[in-house]
């Protein structure tokens, strides 16, 4: 990033910098659900289910998470002195029983243990052991369990510093607490200052003003898009029967006139939404499509004044999507389309893919945009800005302030597969609620997004300087 220093997965540190490492390799483990979600490999690397914590596909869910003992051994990239081991338990923390360290000899030494309170009862699973429960809509089998409680970090501060440590063994007793358990990460430090996860953001996003709620309509608002001329605002509202598209014109003062229903853009029986618009064309989604035909449910429209005429449907070779709809964004020349879909090739949940336009106007095979921008959970609502390098989106798969947060990532080369680590848009924009559908009006330098307020999705806007958002 030119002329900018990004805070990549920052953590609370003392004035004197700690040496911190995160587990980067598995040595041994007692159980694994397998797969890209909830599996043992989710314990590697920096925390990504903290600080929001809670059930996450980004964390390890042990098979004996309700009532059993589990052991994990992990190694680190290079030897270092260890004064602290931090275990990030994002559901029902307090089940770490013993921590052992080993140097390059491989011989473990117990350095920390929990004093067992024998007056506290242990818990047994009451759920049938065949684990036929499917968590959320994913296909990963795990046991159904009570709602989450007590996320926390076990900061094991050791009685002395242990030199040249290369691996850690953590022993859990999950019968200490009822309910589901998950472990997000294991870290080591040469300091006794407790490791605390913080959201990856930058100072510029924390210094913006408070967003303003736009009172355009009394029902839920989603999928807001401003055309490239900055004159029209399209958005979707759901009247509990179907999605309907509205359009509002910008008045001379810069605000919006009362929106009008666009019947021609609201003819689908369930889903109707605009994803991209210029003064002369738009990309609309929500059409029914037939699997195996290359149809995607997206269609281009030609715009002439207030007239919207259907043009070519968007077709992609061997298009596959587990959902009924998807999210999409286009480059202005239509040469590249970016979609958020879930398929057999995702990193876990809904991922970002791209496809390039062919000579006949259709698009080639979808290609995954990589692990940096795609998590084990869901990435949705992409908007590619005019530089074709800046991507705004919503996700619940990276360290965040609440549920879905808004992020920005930057394309690093021409492959479309290398992206910077997503940067959270900060606490003025993101909250402990639900934020989605980001759209940046480059002419006015206004970011539009939806937030859940008292159970309803409300449209908000906030001034964000283009130089802070588009850093190329």
C-alpha cells in the first residue's frame, strides 16, 4: 500500500514490543471434524473469531466439545523465549487444564495447570452421539448444543521465562463447563502483558464522523447503489412479500427526493436488486435460473432516461451456486465480474470469485479469489470501485466488532487472486449489530451501507475521503 502503514491484525502490546508468534503447524491432536470449517486447522494462525467471539467456522470444534478431554500440540515458526501462552476460547472459556512447552529436543515440560475445583460438577452430553445435527446451513456435522456462553482468553502467565521454545501442548477438559466449545488460536509471547485481540483497522476510519441514517422508506432497505453520475440512488425494500426496487433522484441540495417504486425492475416473484449502475446501463439480480445452463440470475439493463430495457443475461461457464441468489459487481467495461457464491470450491462459506468476459459476451469459469480475502465463513455484498483494485464487502469471517462488519481489501496484482488482508472500516461504521451492503459514491465521497436498528435494516451514509479508501 503506497504511503500508508496498515495495522495488520493488531494486538494490545506494552510500550516495549512483545515477541509474539501464533501456532503455524499441527504436531498432534486428539480429534478433528475435518473439512475447511470447524476443523483442527482453524486453530492455526492469528485469531480471526476474536474479539467478537462466539460460534464460528473459523475456530476448531472438537468432537468431544461437550463433555470430553482433548489434547492439541502445535509448533511455531522459530524458537523463542516464552513467558506467556494465550489460548483463545471463543465459546465457554475456562476448559484449559494443562500447558506444556518443548524446545527443539521435543521433550515437554508442564509449566501451567488449572487447580481443579472438585465441588464443581462436570457435565455430560445429553445429545445423541451420532452427531447428525448440521450447524447453520453448512454441511459440517457437529453436535447441537446450548447457546454460547463465556468467550474468553486463557492468558497463562508463567512463573519464569522458558528459552528456545518451539512447540506447545494444551490439554483441555471440556466437562468443566456445559455447552459447545471452540478454540480460535494459540499464541506465545516473551512478555507477561496479556495478549488481547483487536480489530484490524486504520486510524483514518476511526476519525470519520458518525454515520447518518437516511429516512427514505419505513420498510427494510438493502442493496443500495448510486449510479456513476451520482444522480440516482437505487435500493431494494422488502414488503414481507417480495423484494422491490426503488429509485430516488438527487436534489440540488445533495439529499434525495422521495423514492419511487420501479415496477419494471421488480417483476421477479422473490428477489429484485440492483448491483451496479451507470447512466446508461445497470446490472440487476434476482432472476430465476436453471442449474447447468450457465445462467446466473443476473441481467444487464439498458437505461434511457426513466426507461429500463432488459438486455443480455449474464452467463458464466459451468456456473454453480448452492444458494438461490448471489451478489455481484462489475468493472465498468464489463470485462470482469466478481461474484459472492458458495460452491464446492469455497474456502468455507460464501466466497468471492471472478470471471473474465469472453468474445461472445459470456464469462469464463469462476475462479476463487484466494484465502487472503475469503474466510471459512461468509463474504458477501462486493463493490469494486472504479480503480478496479479496491473492493468493499461485508463479512462475518474476520475479526470484527459484532455480527457482519464492513471491510476493504486491495488487489495486489493482475491475477485477481492476490488481495491484501481485509481492513475493518472501524467502529464508527461497524457496530456490535449487523452491517451490510456497502456502496461508495466516488463523486460525493459518501459511503452508503445498511445497519440493523431495532430489528429493521436502515440505510446510512457517512463521508469517507477517497484518499483514505482508495489507496492506490
